[in-house]
C-alpha cells in the first residue's frame, strides 16, 4: 500500500493573518496532564493585559495522527516572540503578531485578534514536504491551524498592565495531500503554558529640573 510519508526537514512557512472562528470540540483534542488543567483555569480567569515580549512556551501534544516524529503526550518547549498591535494607550490591544519556532522550523508567524478580555485568536497555515514514489513534494501538504491565547498573570507598570504569563492552544484539524499517494487522516493539536522571559519596560519617573 502506497502512502505519503512526511519528510523531516525544513517546512515552508505560509502567510497567516485571518481571524479564526471558534473551533468545535470535535477537532480539539482532550487535555493531557496537569498543564492542561492549568490552561483551563487560566482561561476562566482571563484579564486584559498588554502581551508583548518573548515567552517560553512549555506544552504537551494532545493529538498527533499521521504526523511523523510527533506523538500524543509528547512534551515540547517553544519560544514565541509576541508584538502587541493596535494599542490605544491602555492595557488591551486589538491584535498580536506572534512569531514562533515550530521545533526545527523558525520564524513561523500568525496574527491573533482580540475576541474577549484577555483572549486572542487567529488562524494560519504552513506547508510540509511529503515523499511519494521516490519524489519529494516541497509543498506536499498544507497544514491549517488555529491558535487561541489567554492572558494569565500580569504586572502593572505605570498605568498599563503587562502579561507575565499566558496559556495557549494550537489545533490543526486536517491536512491536505498534493501527491499521488494517499496520505489518509492527519492532524495534530497541543496546549501550552508560557512565561515572559524578556524584560518589562521601566516605570515612568519625574525628571528633576
């Protein structure tokens, strides 16, 4: 039986910038381990804060079907660089530009839109190569995904609250196949807890004249 095998190597990042709708429970995988419970608690207590800086994201893969090199329950560490956009002087911002590393792939980005106090969501896609009948298809499979990010803890600097921890979910419900070989069902999902690793801005102070 011929089947497409995902090739380990650099995947091709694809443009992302559209707002996502809600992802139904049928596509989202169940939570695994204590990290997932913490994600749920953080979502329930979301508060507005400016999300800006570098975050170390520790996660667990909650679903991995026909994704080579990945398995459910796998623990991963990622680095997300987040830039707040559309801030009008307060703690809440309209959008977040998230640049993240996906294992061996660096610089994948997505724009998240504010959907509720302390919560952002956005959709994107990237491409992964597939091998079929001895040929490598660089744009073999398109991988659409949705990321939902929720503010956890925060710290006030002057009049602005800044996020110091966040939680996030990643859901890829299906993958395409542009080869002659049948890929079959393929999807993955993960949950993350992240903490700010970059410095917060210094509070304002009066200048003596």
